[in-house]
């Protein structure tokens, strides 16, 4: 059983405080959604948890299975079992998916010779053409293909906790269904804890969630069950001090 515990997390960038005391917990097999309007701190939360450079953490704690992650570089957090699916996956010219994930498996003490079969299986699960996998990582892929590619990587690596930053953006209905189904399988049968950051209830129509957290002005202001997402879709974020439903 793994557990990601975020307590009193405060962080910002360029002297601007964005996260103002975030608290949440995600355990193995659970799927949590973080929703909120633009500017509420959702992507900042994912970046700070994963250790992206450029953010200043001024307080709080981020622990994975009791181990403090703050202060550790991103690669150490990944090796500890944390995975981040990027909102805007970047191109990596000259490096194929097989090479990148092969090195990741080797660093984790696993057999890199397994990577080809694992990638093929995961690509099939999300409907990604295997022809894309021989290209340099994400080069010449559409936005939706890059998002499927992120879930392929997640499936191959088998993290303890996965943070998905707007994995639904850029996906059509069929792709959203395939990606959501694979994420749900990894949570239910692989024991992965999932923190899914999203603007829209449409992701949660396909991805069963355990808890929904509303992030507003850098704080979690409401937590509830899946029904909370449907309420937000109907009423927006006005009740939490924001206008509209961004």
C-alpha cells in the first residue's frame, strides 16, 4: 500500500505565492480529481509535487510512503515511484520511446529487454499506432497522440503514484474513453494511486473517481465524492469565490 501525503504545501514562482497551504492524501488504488478555475494553482501543484525546477517551496511537506520528496530532484522522485503526465508533453529529438523507457527500466533495476513488448501492449491498450513509437519521443505527434503516449509510459513504468495534469485536453471522445479505461485498470488492478488534474467533468464521466477536491486561490476549499464534479459542472466555481467555470 502506497500513499502520497501533501500537507500545508506552500509554493510560488518569481516571488508570487500560488499554493497557500494545500492538504490532500492519495492511496494505492484510489483516483482523486483536482478541479478548479484558471489560476487556482492546479498545474503548479503537479509541478511542485514532481519537482520541476523554478518553483520556490516555502512551507509544508510532500511525502511518498513516508519519504519526504521536497528538496529531492525530479529523477529521485521518479525513482521513488512518482509519475507525472505532463499537460504539454515535450518533444525529445534523437531519443526514441524504446530508448527512454529502456533506460528508465534499467535505472529501476528492471530488465530493459522487456521494454519493446511492454510498449506494444500499452500502445494497443490506448489505441496508439505502434508506428509512432519508433520516432523520436513525441516528435510529429498530435496533442492527443502525445497524451496517449504519456499513458503508455505510465503503463510501462508502473509507478506507485501518478499525477495526471489535464490528461483529457486534446483527446477526442474515443481517445478519452481508451485513456480513462487504461488509467482505471492501473488503479484497480495495478494498485496505482492517481491524482488527476482537470478543468472538466467530462473526464470524470469516463474515469471513476474516489474523491474530488476543489482548488481555489491555492487552497483545497472543498472535498467530496464524485457527485461534487457534477455539481461544479452545473454551478461553476462562484460559490468558492470564482466567477464562471473555467
